[in-house]
C-alpha cells in the first residue's frame, strides 16, 4: 500500500494542541521546522 501523507504541519499542530488542551495539559505555541517536530514530540511530556 502506498503511503500518501499530505497533511500540513499546521493541521497536525492544531489537532495536537486541541487534544492536549482537552486532556488538561499545558499547550504552548511555538514555531518549529518539520524535522524538529519528531524530536519535540518525544520531549513534549518533559515540558
């Protein structure tokens, strides 16, 4: 099966922020580059 991922980083960030807010976690707005997103995802629980 071919993988077609055409979801923009902004959409992913908005969904992630909404989920974090719904779970009662702190949500911070930051600007990151695409390759840094995976690094930050691994660190988000440390914030």
